[in-house]
């Protein structure tokens, strides 16, 4: 598979994953079909828009072509249909089990989108010639990874995940460094996939095990 094809595949996968996470949050807040679809699209393309604006790519690529916004809306509609079927016909599932299912779906989809867009954001900075400015490209990667989720949570009137106790941005930083410093050791696609897998696995494991960063408590 060519590098460009790998990037396209990952961008499509990340878009679908983030759209699903936005859909789950939207349904939990009781939004209508339009509201859920908008929240899914915001989650899917928000980080990329932030990245493009910082890099001076205007208008942002997500707005130049309707492909990824359309993909996110279609993914959201499919997810809503699936949720409707599950809620209606899976009478054997208790409310608690359904809640756990959606919690896990949100965690996995958000982790996949987080990992993919963090590394693709870094690669966008490298493509612009900033490979020797590690701070800038890591910042670009983290912003691309967390930006859509931040917008999702703000629109849904909840504290963004990045500001809660759970470990969210830290795997992006470490995974981003992994990508930057293995970029010349392996092929680009190998380094990219390794970094994505690292971020996804660390995010899921830390959440499952309830490992949190220290908190000073409420004032």
C-alpha cells in the first residue's frame, strides 16, 4: 500500500471514529437528528480545521471539499440507526449494560480518532517543512487530536476530556515524540502506525484502569 493510500485510509478511519464519538455524546444529551449530526461533524473535522488555520492553509481542507463532512454525517446516521435498533430490540440488555456498551464505544472511537489525528497533524507540520521544530509539530499534532473532541464537549456543555482527571493529552505528546524520533529510523508509514497504536492503546488502558493525573481537588 502506498503511503498516500495509508494516510487516506487512516484519515477516513479517524473521521468515522470521531463522528461516532460525537454521535454517542449527542444522543446522551438528547439532541435531535440534526443536532447529533452537526456534533458528529464538528468532532470529526474540528481538529483538522484548527491545524490548517495554524499552518495558514485557508480555507481549511475540510471546507474545500465536502467529502469528510459528508462522511462524518453518514457515519453518524448509521450509528444512530444502529443505536435505535439496539435500544428497541435488545430487550435482554439492562440499562446498566447499555450504558457500559456506549461508554466503551465512546472510549474506543475517541481513542482511535485521537491517535490517528494526532499523528496526521504532526505529519502535516513535517510536510510544511517544520521537521526540526519539534515543539511546533507536536503542538500541531496534539491540537489536531484533541481539537474536535474539545469542540464536541464545549457544544455539549460538558468539561472537555482534556481538562478532566483522566489521561488524555499525555499519550498524544508521548506518541507524537515517538513518531518524530522514529520518523528517520523506519519508513514513514511504519513510524506512523506505531505511534497511532501507542496512543490508542495507552488511552484505552489508562481509562480502563482508571489511571488519572494528580488533582488538587475542588476549591
